[in-house]
C-alpha cells in the first residue's frame, strides 16, 4: 500500500475508532438532528415552504461540514506534533507531498461520511418536494470544494502554527468571515462591500447556488461562475497546504 | 562513515543555536551525545535527520545530504525524546501500520516486540501502556525496518533498572552483531559509560569535548581531585584561594585543591613550602565522566536551571 493510502487509512481510523473522532461525528449528527427538528416543526406550521427548508438544510450541512473539516485540518500537523507523532512521520520514507495527500484523502473520507450522514436528514425535511435530488447533487458539487477548502486552509495553518488551538481559531475566524454576509442580513448584503465579499466568497457561492437551484429551480448553466469560484478556493487552499507542509513546524 | 558532520552552524529566529558542531559516527559504533538542557542536542538530531538546514558547515549521512532526502530515511531508525503513538491502536496494529510506510515488516511483529521486552502486550491498546512500555514501543518502532543507523533520544527514560539493562544489551548486540551505528542522546551518564565507544559533549550549542572516555578523562586532568592534610597553619590564617578547607582535626587541616589547579598542582606544593606548612596524606582520584561533564558544561548552568 502507498504511504499516502496508509496515512489516509490512519486518518479514517482516527475518526471512526478514536473516541475523539466519534465525538465529533456525534456532535455533527446532533447539529443536523436539532436543525432538522426545527425545520420540520416550522414546515408543519406552514412558516416555510419545502424548497426553503431543503435549502436551509443543505446550507447547514455545508456549514457543519466546514466546521468539522476545520477541526480535522487544524489537527493534521499541529495535533500530530502535540501528540509526539509528527517526527516519526517526518523521519519515515514519506515525502511531504505523500503526507499531505494522505491527510487530504482522510479529509475527503470524513466529508464523504458526513455527506452520507446528511442524506437521511435531507430526505426527512425534503421528502415530497420536487427539488430534493437537486439539493443532494448540488451539495456534492458545491459543498465538497467548500468544505474541503476550509479543511485544507486549516491544514496549511496547522503545518506552520505552534498549536492546534491557534490554527483552529484562525481558520474559524476565516470561516466566520465567509459566513458573515449571510449573518448580516439582506440589507447589508446588498451594499457595495456586501456584494464584493459575496462575489469572492466561496461559502456564499455555494449557498447562492443552493438558493438558485433549490428555491428558484435555476439551470446548471447559471451556476458555472460560482462553480469556478469554489474550485478556485479549493485549489488555492490545497496549494497553500502543499507549500506549508513541505517543511512543517515539528517542534 | 554513517554520520560525517563538520563545523555545523544553525541560527533559528535570529538566535545562534549551534556553533561549529562536529560529529562523526562509524558503523558498529555507539556515540553518546551529552549536554545540559538547551545545549542543542535535540537540534543537532533534527539537523542530522534533515528537519533543519544548517546555515554553514558540511553534513553527510551515508555520504549524502539529509535535507529533503526521503530515501535516506529507509536507512535510519529514530526514537525522538517525546515519542507519541496513535493510542487507539494496539501495539501490533501500530507497528504493522508504521512498517507499512517502509514497505512492510522485516520480521514478525511478535519477534520485534519480544526483542524490546513487550511480548504478550501486542494486542493491548497503546493507551493502556505505561511510560516505560511506550519507551520500549518507541524503540521497536525505530527498529521496525532494520536500520543501519539508530538515532535515539533518551531511550532509557522511564525504564526500571532491569529494563535499562535489557535495552543496553539490545543496543550493544545491535552494534556488535549487526554493525548498526547508534547515536545515543541522554542525560544518564551511566548509560554512556556502559555503552558508548565515543562521546561528544555539547554546551550552549558548541562542542566542548569529543573522544573516547579514556581520551576525554586523560585529556582533562583538571577532572582529578586532590585531598591532603596540612599542618602548621596559624589559626587566623586565610588559606590561599586554591585550597578549600574541608575540616579541621586538631593541628591538621584537611583541604582540597581547587579543580582549576588540579591539572597542575605543582604551584600549590610550592605555595605550601613557601608558607612553611607541612603536608601529608595526599589523596588523588580521577573525577570520572560526571566530574568532567559538570566541569565542561558548568555546574552553575545546571543550578540555574534547577532554580528556574
């Protein structure tokens, strides 16, 4: 087996066999459960229509996925260092590119698991509506690069920073900043600055696409610019991780 | 030559960490790297492993440069000072996984665990291991691919006397029978005296001594201690600074010659004659590695660290 596959295998083990990994997955499921319950009760009160509920659920899955990806990414190098397992990896015949690839594949596996866990929730809130399949498809297409991008950003910081905490906090600030156009409300979001941030913000890009395709049933052709945005985000963050992981901070 | 390091200099964040450090290790040799905390031992190891790039100097391991040289890692086994593991795994699973990074185990995992005294614990989760067991597992990890060079940072920390003796025997057999070169970084001078054919002492990032134990002790005559009895010293007489009063026994004063004069005590004898003091019962003893170490690295530094 290739070193990168072995490292990815270990990352999957850390998520599924380690108590801490299982606790994060449980927390993720808890967030989705609470949110799904809230949405279903609103649906029954006819406060929200089906498409809006599916859109909100897709957004929640992306946000919760990005949050877990940040936690995993921050742990990728700084966590190994804090546990005393980084030097044995760096002194094994594993190139920095293979090490990063293993970590990156581990993150992909984690997101795949989170995506699969989200499907029953999407079905629970959106069954009976016409855009459930679009939601599932666009969550994969747009959610994946956004979530992985935040994970790779955290990895890039983790390889350089002194601790898991500092890399996690920095990544969370970026995540919060990315989500800010959604938090500040439609008025500020339509301002010049709000629009400018929206245009370059991968998180907004994914949510605006969910809005277009799930609520407005817009065609795929209208989402190409946003798809390019989230793919650029993914490429930049992965490149940053490659650069910093070449010589990670090991002490 | 497994390690050929000459005049290495390293600055980190504007601070000089290593200055003119040299180190040489041949196959089958055990080299003890000594020095107080912060002397630069772990940094030297990191440099040897290619984790840092020296600012100046010449460094070769197996005749190749270690920086960004992943292929070289197949020939080196490393046991870092703070060895960690994936604690949800069992020792067996961990070693099989880690060996996979090298292409697979060279010997059955049970035999490897037996070699380091961990037989019958292979199926236990590492989280249940004691500190000593983790040290042994760290050594097993370093041996997993049959390295030609072992770099061990404090390998016997946390081991009981029997465990230490077992690890000593293992290291000696690796060096003697398999011609493995071993760089041993430790604070335990007993380990060094028992195992090492050559010793290097670092202090504040500099080599302050290098050689075999007899060479170092022979070269450092100031490591000797002289005690003697003198008579005829007036009661209110201050002793010369080269003499330290240990105790008085009637007319006889029991004194020790200061370490700085011990290398050449002839001036002290002349002083005693000038004063007209009678001296007798000269007791000379070799200081050993501990005395040498304390002199070369400055006992004051250790005291400061203890106080801190």
